[in-house]
RNA sequence: AGGGGUGUAGCCAAGUGGUAAGGCAACGGUCUUUGGAAUCGUCAUUCGUUGGUUCGAAUCCAGCCACCCCUGCCA
C-alpha cells in the first residue's frame, strides 16, 4: 500500500513549475520572450539579524523563481557595513536556508567584491560621475533639502577628475579621519527622489570587518555595492522588498554609469506580515533581550529557529509561502493560514500516540486484578505504511478529566454516570460509579468493561458516541509538555493606544507547562521527533528532554469543533 | 506639501476589453474507532470612489478618497 494520496507535497521543482504565476514571473516571461535577458541566478541578500517567516517568503521566492526558470540562486551577504556584520548571523542564516530545503549555487559576500567595487568607484571618478565631498554628515543632511524643496549642490561637486581620483586614493590609503570625506555620485540635487540627490557611495570607517579584517578603511554603501554585485554575479532579476522601490533609479544609475555588461533588474515585492505576531527586527530583539521569551529560538517566535524548535515542518513553511502568493500590496496574512499547512503536513506524517495531560484515574472493576494485555494500535490511519505498535492495557487506566462530566449536557458524548464510551483501540467501558474528594472534585471513576469489545468493536453492532484516548496507569511514563499558544492576544499587536506598546498585547498564557502522562513508547524519543497526541494536537520532542524524561512542545492543537459545540 | 507605490470577500490572491479562479477562515450536510481527517455544499450581481470611452470595463481615460514608503556616512 502506498501513502494516502491527494495532499502529498510536491517536490521543489514541480512546485516551481506548476503553480500559478506571480507578477515577477510575468516580468521574467516577458524578458525571456524578448530574448534580451536570459534567466540568470537570483540571490538572497541578507546581512545581519536572525531570519523569520517573512524571510522564508523571500527565500522561497528567490529559490523558487530560479528553479522555475532553470537558473541558479546564490546566497549573498551584503556585508558592506563592518560594524553590523557578525559571523554568528551568517551561520544561522545558512542553517535556516538549508533547513528550508534550498541549495545555493554559490555562497558570496559583497566583501568578496571590495577590490572590484573600488576599481569601479575609480572608474566613475575618472569619467566625472562621482566626486569626493568634504561636507560633514550634518552639512550633507542640510544640503540634501527637503521632500518638497530641492537640495543644494555641494561646493566640492565640481572638483576635477584628477583631484577626485587623488582624494579617493588617499581616502583608501587611510590619510583622512573617519567621517571627514565621502565619495558621492554626481546625479541631481534637485531630483524629487531623495535617493538621487548625490548619494554617498563610500564612507571612511576604521572598523574591523568580519571577513576582510583591517584591510579596508573605506566601505561601499549598500546602494553602490548592491547593484554592482548583482551585475558582477550576472544576476538578471534581483528581488527585494518594497521599501527599496525608490532606490531602483539609483540601482539602474550605478549599473549604467559603471557600464556593466549585465543589466540586472530590480523587482520589488511586499514583505510578509502575519496576524498575532510581530516581524520587525527591533521588536523581536526587544522580546528576546528583555526576557519576554527565552531566546531567538523560543518556540513562540516567528523566527525560523523558533519555528523549527516549535516543530513546524520545513515542508509546511514552503507550502505556506507558495500559497500566499507574491504581490506589491501591503497585506497581513492570517496566521491560521500558516497553521493550516502545518496541520496538513503533520496529519500525513506524524505518527499518533496517546498522552494524558490532565489525568483522571479509572478503575475497571470487572477487569481481573494483576492482568494486563497488549493492544496493537495503528500508528497513523492516514499512512498505512506507518505500521502498528503495542500499547499496554490494565485494570487501572488514566483518561482526560475533560472526558467525564458528572451532569452531562445534551451534546456531551463522553463519559458520565451510566454512559458507555469506547477507549480507542481497547474496550467499551461504562461508568458505574465515581468518587469525589472533600472538595467535591471527581477523583476516580469506577467502570466496567465489555470483554467482547476488544479492539474497540462491538459484536452486537451497538454503537457508542464517544471515543477517548487512555493510558495504562502502571505503564505510563511522565514527561513535561509545553503547551504553546499565540504570543500575542490580539490580531495586530502594533495597534495600541497612545503611550502604550506592542508589549501590552503579549498573551499571558502564551505557554503553559504541564506534567503529563505518556504512553511507554514515548520514553525514548529523539529531539525533533513529531507526534500527534490523539485528540489533542501535534507535539515535537524538545532538545531539553532526556532519555526516559521527555519534553514535548505543542506544535499546534488539532482543530476543535467540540469547543464550538459546547458554547 | 514633492516623489514613489497600493486598493478585488473576514484574510491572502488570480484576473492584462468578452461578463469575477484558487487557498485560508466561516457556515451547513455526509461519513468517521481522533468532536481530528476525509467528503459534498454555501459564501463578491461586483472589483476604493465618482464620472467618461466602448456593443461590452475589475481591466482603458480623468478626477477624488484611503493606506504604505522616502530627507542614514544603515540595509
């Protein structure tokens, strides 16, 4: 038998080829049709910080586009600012991309091109398209003008190419102090696009660079390095987010001014926002550094490391990114859409197991004392290849407290005085009596079982409405279970009153830790092993666990229509 | 105020002059040894808005409205 059909994930190539086309693919199609550009590599530029689900969208887009068009995708770090680059981020970003299942063609750093970029800068100076400016940062700011007013030209704007070249070389040689001079593009101080008002191309900055060490004291700006790095690599379509749209004229200017043979094209798309979470680096950093969460890989965070620890499968992240499409309009995707793809994948791939999170003891009065037996239980009804496992049954069992109601409502199909239900894969049991403690809380049930219903089937065709999961009390193992919920209690945490903060919306119940009872097979799980705890949700073994003492994170609960019915 | 963008259902999103795809959510039915899954069905007479062009407009034109981005030697 084979795996249940229908919802299986497509492999990367199939997905890339068959899914509906987004506007970027239309651009590429157009370029292809005109024959003026052949599809080349894409690239994923990132510099610092941990990746989150929004970056996953960009990664899936870039690598997906490359795959769909027979191109390659490079991974490039735009490490042009030495004070902001850290090896730690490089390593985590590489790990995240790999985890998502993508393979880059080449791993590049903008710093690989420092020499080439510098030569290009000299070229611009030589042909009179760039100049060395001695204005201070404050002065440059003032000269830039305002949104509605044109800027003023720098008094150094008309230096000769010879003088500029000499000055640039001296900048490079370290003859001037930090911040004393910059190299600027000579474009148009009256441009309505502020980015075109003689933007800075190089700054003097004596800082140790994580890859080039102290080899340079001048560093290119992103606006200069990015387009030229793309052109050097032969990237034909350079995808970035909307806030760079105003930079595109400058992107094109650099490539044309330097007369690069590869006319790379920048295309912008809207970044991903999601309900019930925050995506900005600043806010995520605050959550981590102020201790609202345990770290960058806290399972409640939308970081890829957090999502991974939470147990979300990479396949489901890819399917999600595929489903949300790509466009230019601001949007906030409902987190329920992500959760759908997580459940969808796990339903087919996570073996089932039984766990009781809030136990109620049940004694089966007509089951012989000291007797026990093994029930052969299907691991995954959605996957016939997943096999079966033995689960012990005995006189003392544990069920979920919520599966018993002393005075049941009409819609309640579970156990109540006199009611009969099925213990899944075991027997029908009927509640004959129950015991309360001094507080009036039900602490134990006394049931009888029907020996002819072994496996959970009745010979006389009698039906029961409820089916419950259970554990043999003497055989159960204990473990920690962390029940994660959404980090924020409102759809848009950024929507808060004057003087407030997104922190005010943190869900006080974003995690609940319980001591749970687990079936014996769960004693020896490995971190990353995923299960569906029957009738409850999907869970993943956390690295915090130890052999015989597992720790599980709840990935996502099962959809729960019972909650709705009972309302 | 200048420039650049964007408005299609509760949320994403196709649609490119021929009469509104798809997914999520929601809501009903069937089925069920997970109140899960599966399955069937319902869910935009209308595309921010007002006019215009056209036999015909979400698509073309004009005006208006709303929201986002831009004055780092950050990316």
